[in-house]
């Protein structure tokens, strides 16, 4: 079953195609750095072809009754669930996360498909009392048009369904450029979309090693009405600049620097378990991972000891090995960044309670789960996304101080508070300058809620009714002489 979904060609206009240049690029398993496949390396010419067919398919797709579009999505959802094990194997093969995590990602992504299949029929408009007796004001929502979607490698399946599903539900057609490190999950989802009978040109996938070339086409072509991007803030800024000349609609889900605050009233065991889930999922390679862990001075030592005991019990290893908790980092650049951040902290006075080195016996891309204490706000890892299994612990003394420190960043994606004082819960959730605040919970992502950030963590939301609205425009009709 896995082999039948392991596609290596681009999916354009409902057919599997080699790149116009006939070039390919390799995909590697990060656990052993062995080549998994050679994938079609799409060029700007391929991207232009994808735009052409997506535009051609748009008019007929948008004219379908929402219930008809929903039927395609429901069939896609059913097929994803039926093939969850095969999809998880492909995901682990190219991304490295443990199979149990990979399966969880597939199921979470499938839930988004199901949700937006249902939401397709709920793009409600408004009937507004008019300013004249012989007039009526009608407001409707219409699909924005052709969408260019660019997705990251850390969640190579869920990030796709969170963009493709609402776009298609709204009546848009889409061109997807998956991350170079993890295109196989995208192509497997396209294979299931093909089985679901999606009309030609509605959903297109253009894998490439030349992301800038494809990005330039999607941002410059007038036929593309919207860009939806998940990735680094640096690339998000560039894409936004490229879209500016056309005033192209954009959604950007960018970097994070999530604070994780443990107050004196917190349930210690609950907070430790929450941090384990929030910090070490996907080896810390998520935009909503706890990046700065603030623990009140009154329980700092007790918390650090309890946390360390659990971290030392984590088992790193290849994702397809039973009992493994943490897989490898995605590539050499990823592990070099983590090594540099940890070295900088240690050189400037931090102490490692555990880890702080590569797990070289497992392979070049494995890093031991790490806890650092004595960390200062001016250290580099306080200002940057760590994107690795490194947990820096910071001590704080009072509520206003920790809120100010938590907000002292250009980012504003996710934040976490573990607290059982009702007054403080509201104080923290009101004062934290983040698009998302989780209280006594380590998991924020759900198809039911609007996922996204403020400040330089992005624009727009994914999930919930707000995620559908990102792919629609409002039309106002004034009907006079009635």
C-alpha cells in the first residue's frame, strides 16, 4: 500500500508528469541520510503550466454547489483515513518523526479535511437593512480565485490539508509547492485526491529544489489571487514584498518564540507533562514549541528536577523503531543551528542538566534531549526559534515581570500558562501578546479553532470558520428600485 502512494512526479492537470527540464532532486531519510527517492524538479515553466490549468478549472469548480464540492472532500477524507498507516510510513521515511507522531499528524490533517467539507455549505452572507425604502443590501462571499500554497517540512501532511481543504471548500483551485525535504507526503495526498475523483486542474502539486523560482511565479502571476505560506518569518517577509505590487491577498503563518510560564499555583505534575508534550514533539521542530520556559523561583528547583527525570527517560532513535520518542532533526543545517545555540548559551554562563550534545551513536542528525539552566534573556537562544530538543529554563519572580519578558519578542504565535489561580489565568491570557494562549494545555492545534499569530508571526488564520474566510472575498450588492 505504501508503495502505491509513493509518487515521484509532479501532479498537474490531473496527471503525473516529469518536469519540463526532466531534472530530479533527491529526498533523504534523515534517520540514516540514505536516499529515498528522486523526485521531479519542477521549474518556473512547470509552475506556469500549473497556474494555467488551475485558472481554467476555477470557473467550473466555483460553480459547483457547495454540497458537491463537499462530496469530493469527504471522499478524500475517507481515503486518507483508509490509508493512514501508509501515509504515516511515508511521512516518517522523509521527515523522521516517530511513527506514532506521524499517524497523529495524518489523523489531525484528515480532521481538517472533514471539517472544511462540512464548512463548505456554511459560507453565509448577510441581508442588511437598507438606507432607502426601495433598496435592498445583500452581502455574499465568493472564492478568491487561484491559490498558491507553500508548505513546510515539519508537518508535511497536516500543513497541506489545512490549506488545500478550505481553499477547495471555498471554491478556489490550488497550486501546492511542498518543502524540498518532504515532497513525498504531498504527492501521496495528491494520489488520494486523484482516487477521490477531483476534477483536473483543481489540485496541483509542483515539487522543486528551486523554491525561489516557483515562488516568483506564484507571487507575480496575475492569475494567482492569493498566497498561503507557512514557514520562516524571513521568507514570509520576502513573499509579502513580492505580492505587494499586485496587492495580492496573503496568509502567513510564520516563526514563533513561545513562552511557557509555570506559576506558583500550577499543578507541578501537570505542568511537567505539558512541557514534555509541548517541547519534545517532533524533536522540538514546531513553530509552537515551548521556546522559553519561565518557572517561578518558588518551585524552580523542584520543577527542574521533575522535568529532568522525565527528559532523561526519553528514547531518541529512528522513527520506525518501536519505543522511540524523538527522531532526528531534518538536516545538517538544522542540527548545526541547535549546536550553535547551545554552545553560545554554555559559553555565556548557562549550565546543561542533561544532553547538550549530538547522539552520534544514532547518526549525524540526532541530538540528545537537553535542559539548560542559568539562561539569560540576552542569550541568542532566547531571541531565536530553537527548532530542536532543547529546553532552556528561566527563573522569574512576579507576574508583571514574566509577562513583560514573555512579550519582549518580535514574534507572537503561541504562548502557554500553567496556573490554577482564576484571577491570574485571566490576567495572563489578557496580557500575553500572542495570537494563541493555552492555559493548562500543551496542544493548541485543532481544526475547530483559528490557528495563527500576531506581530511578525504572521497574518491570517487557519482552521475554524475563519480559515474558510481566508479564501473568500466579500461582495456587496445594492439592489435598487424595488
